[in-house]
C-alpha cells in the first residue's frame, strides 16, 4: 500500500499498483500512542488493511518494539539492506532524516507483527504520491534480499541532532511508590546497564556522575573504557578525545541489549498477570461472601498497582523500545588503558560520557544515588553490615532507600577505617555495590591487594586491584588530561563506588 494525495474521509481513496492510500485523517491517526505521533505518508503493507480507528471512534494505540537479533533482517541490515535503501533515497532525491527497522504493532496485539523499515523524511518535502513511489522503491530492496513479512513505512519526522536524542530518564520515585523496583532501571540512580551503540551486546554499567564545573553545565558519567570502546589491544593504547562537532559520535545506549529490555518488559507482564489473578481471587471472595474486611482495601491497592504497571509498560514500549530512543549521551574522552602491579597504582580503564540535553535535568538528578531496592529488608541490611557490636555505626537505611553518596574517600582511609571491625577486632570495612542484574550486594574490603592476569591478543596483562571495591585509578597524568574542570577532577585519587558504610549519611 502506498500513499498519495487524498482527502477521502472514509480512510482510502486512489489506488496504485495493488496498494491503497490513506486519507489525511487516517494518516494523522496511524501512529496514535507513539510519543511524537508522526503523520504517515506511505506504507507498503498489502491488503487487507486494518483501520487505525477502533471502538467508539477512538484511534488504536500503536507501540514500538525492537527487532530481535534472530530476525532474518538483522544479519544483513548493515551489510546490504540499509545501504540499498539509502541509495534508493538518494537516487530519488528524498530529504530523509532517519532510517531504522522496528516492529510497530497495535499495543493490545500480542503479536509483534511484521518488521517495518521505518523511514523519516523532513516535514513538507514529500507529497503522498511521491512517498508511495519511494516506499515501493525501498520495498524492492527488501524483496531483492528475500526478507519475508517486512514492509516499509514513511513518516514525517525531524531528528534533533544532539549528544543524546533518546528518552528522558524517569523521575525518581517517592517513598511509597509501589513501582520502585520496576522504575529503577530507567531512573538516574547509579549502576544502570549501558552499551556502546556500535556493540550493544557488550554490557557494562555506570560508575558515578560528575557535573562539568565552572561554566560547563553538562552532566558526565564515568564508566570503563572497555564498555564504551570494544577494540584491539593496540587501539586501547591510544587516547580517545571528542575533538570537534564534525567528528563521528560514539553514542552510548541505556539498556543496550534488546534481550535485557525484553526481559524487563516480560517481567512487568508477568507481574501484571499475577496481580490480576490476585485481584480476581479477591473479587470472587467478595462475591461469595467469604472476604475479610482487609480484602476490600487489598483489592483497591492491587487494582491501582495493575493500572500503574500497565501504564509504565506502555511508556517503556513506546519511548524505550527502539535502540535510538535509548541513546543517552556520547563518549567524549577515554585515556589509554594501562595496567600495573606497582604499589599505589591500579588499572586505568575509564571513559567519560557526556549526557545529552533533555535526557537528565535538575528535576530528576540528585547526584550520585544508589537505590537499595526492596530485595532486602531493613533488618536484613542491618544484619549484613553488623560487625563488632561494641562499635556503634552511623549507618541508617533512609526511608526512601536511596543512598546518596557524598564526598570523596581516599583509598588509604577505606582500608584503615577504624570504625569498622570484625569479631576478631581486625579492620573490616564493609562496602556495597549495585549491579545492573544482581541488585544490591554487600561485601568486605580486603586489606591486601588482588592481582589479575589475562592474555589480550598475545600480550600478558598483570594488574593490581583493591579487593572488594572499585577505586578510581591513581595513575592519571594530570598534564595529559583534556582542558576543562571535569577532566581535571578525574585526576583526584578517590574511592568512588561503592562507598564505605561509615561515610554515608542517612
């Protein structure tokens, strides 16, 4: 089906090569449910075609899902199809703005439907008839590669060029928010999973954040270089610096792995089903006269949580489904990776990411915050951190279970923390970390160094590490840092994450 100029209020007008054309009303209703609601210019999906108008004349909501790596188009998208489509667009002199492949099913449809090669064009530059011709030309590229059940959709779309054009982080939750666990992967709390856009399956996590300082109003995240750059050993020995705006961007993606995102959404669906069954059981009890007074309150809370979970899942589907929507910033600096077994020196493996505009603002950013989550109760946490009972600890679990990291703790102070001892009276600093998959776990810092060895492309790598915690490397040459307060601050040798319990303020 292709689109040409049409004003038929019934939904269709002229036909062209076996495809039908939508009316203007049909065009603006087609992507209802997507955040930007772009007008449809031309699809190539064959008849029969489903009207975008549902019951009571309300538009049917659409949603976006990422393409599975197992889909036939995935293996040849970069090597064949995308180049062919871009060549076709260039040949037809189309002012296109974006090109991606996704699923765009009806939100209530359990099936993902066909793969859609989604092409955005500058608004006002393409009429329906030329859009139809263009869509059919692009469809030929898909068909020539023998990709079944895959169609083209062209829409009006403006792409804002910025470091991060993706979805805004979700606001931090309140103390009694029933969806704390479900929202956590999408908030500004630390340790969320990230990947380089070029290598989505190589997943790492964010270590900590810094503001730019001085006149630099940007917010930066620090992670490991091996997360941001998947490279050879030789390449890892060269400093990476984003020198100018013409240099290709190395985008960073939150929850880069499509499989991880699908699992998060599947977990939400499972909870929705479980809560729905619980609500159904309570309703039956009320109907049969066997309900307790508490059941009425429980039913209200359960129904409310189900509704909120459904809304959250829809939000994630529509705003986080495509990889491009999860791009949150770009790599701006990464010093060469270095390893050392010398006293006072550790592995230097870091990279700095600049957050894109609109992704993280002062309303949802409260500095370095770790969410303890709900997996451990306050009693379990207190039991875990308990050391020598004769030494009082200043640590308290905040009511909102958001641990705000404050100040900087030199490594020497972490190891020599006299306020934390085990039952034998030995120094035993307790630390915690928040892994993107493991959640919050606790451990004790070893007061002796750990050594690691591995072979990287025939090169033996020996490294000295602080057991039980991560330490910002101390072998950064201040003179080699790029200009700007943000980079000078990275030269300070500090223990960053996790912080020792005694240094936290409840």
